[in-house]
C-alpha cells in the first residue's frame, strides 16, 4: 500500500506542477501586457514633459516679444504726445478749413 500511496502522491504532485505551469502560462501574457502598458505610460510621460518644456519655452519667447512690442508702442505714444505738445506750443493746434 505504501507504493500505491507513493504513486498517488507523485501523481498529485505532477498534477499540481501542471496546474502551476498552466497558471504561469496564463499570467505571462498578462504580465507582458502590464509591462508594455507601463512602458507606454513612461513613454507618454516623457513625451508630455518634453511638450511641456517646449510650450514653456515658446510661452517665454512670446511674452518677451509681447513686452518688446509694448515698449515700442509706448515709445510711439510718447512721440505722438510730444508731437501734439509741440504743435500746441507752436500754435498748430487744429486744422482750419
């Protein structure tokens, strides 16, 4: 009877080993998909960070250009005011028809 128990135990161990192999085979594709998803998430985060940096640089350039344009516009208004003051000083204040 001891041989029968030994064979039965070996059979159960073999069956258990097969079940473990099947479970490992079933989870391997899932593990691969999870790994691929994590890789894609990392890749997307890196791309988003690069886009954020590019957008920030572009925003800084645009703000610098806007500030330059504002200074130029301010200079133009100052010149126009000086011209108007000079016209008023010299009596050119208005068109007479």
